[in-house]
């Protein structure tokens, strides 16, 4: 039997896990009968790495479905399934688990329509851990083997307080946009989830971008165990706090602004 082992560790698989979690894909009843659950991806998983057991799936859904910039399907999902899930929780669940210290605000779209949003601090570490699981799963699906190495991640929808991290995120976004050696966009339900791998760079780093609801992006770098440690003069200057300019795709990104 093939794929006997877990997508994340070397334990024997006991079930199959949806990547991304199935709850991100709307049920037909919530989206006027449309089918957004075509050929969902599953990978073999051990008990420990089955995310259903940690309630991470629901956490992820609550965290990202309603992000500003998502498409209409994400909005519908946040008004139906997400809303039902929140109503089942205790009153301060959102504040405690999903978005800390949030406030209600109103945003105005370009067309002048007003809509309510929550502003606050997302549970960043848990979000990153959820996206990491998905990244490992997608890697397994794409290459038929478990990824062995280090995964690094930047979330495109977060406003980082640290200026350098924020600039780095903008730069990574641009780098993914101008990188031409991509392997093409994949995903059978692109309105909900799509992903794109990039050929390894000179350090052996494999890039991937995952997009949810056409607006929520997670940028992933897979660094295989045996690859060279990426060394980049600009990056070490950056870490040393020296004002640094890096150019990507004709745009200049400035770090350690004085
Ligand atoms: Zn496992």
C-alpha cells in the first residue's frame, strides 16, 4: 500500500486529512447550491497530526473567511458557517481565541458601500502553525513525499508592527509576483484555495504561495535539510540594523529606515 506514513512525521498513518481543512470550503446550502468541494486534496495522517483533534480547522476558518480583500464566497462563508460557529461559542470566544482586543469599525468600499469589520490582534502563532500544516500537506500532495527541512512563512494579510517584517512581506509579495519560473497555479476550487510552487532558487529554497478566497495569501519557503544556508549580504546588513535597500522587480524596499 502506498502512502502508509503520515504527511508530517514518520508515524504510520491512521486516517486521511483534508488540506486545507474541508470547513474552509463552503457547503452547497450556504452558497446557493454551488459546488466548491470539487476533488478536495487529502493526505495520509497520524493521530497527532490530524488537525481536527486540536480544533485548529475551525480556528482557521473563523480567522480567515472574513478577511477584508477576500472574494464574495469568503464573505458568504463568514456570514453563514462562520456566523453559526460563533453563535455556538461563549460570548468572549472571539476576543479570547481569534482576535484579541478587537474593536468594531466600518469600512467603506470603493463603490461607497459600508461594511462592518473587526480590528484587532490575530492569534499569530496559532495561525502560522495552521498554515504550516497546510504547507506540509500540499508539499506531500505535490511531490508524493514528506518535506524534510525547515518551513518559513510570511502572512500577506497581516500588518506587522515591526517595520522590517512589514517591508519584508511587501518584498516577498513582489518577488513572488515577478518570479517567472513558477509551475502554474493549481487547485480545483480556485475561488476558495489555490497554490503555486516555484522552482528552487540558488540556495535550494522552494517557494510556494497559497491563496484563500482570492485575497488571503500565505508565502512559504521550504528549506530542505541538505540545502546551503541562504547567505545574502543584504539580509545580514538588515539584521545588523544598517539601513538597506533591496530591489525587486524595479521596486525598491527600504529596511531599517532612519
Ligand atoms: Zn504525524
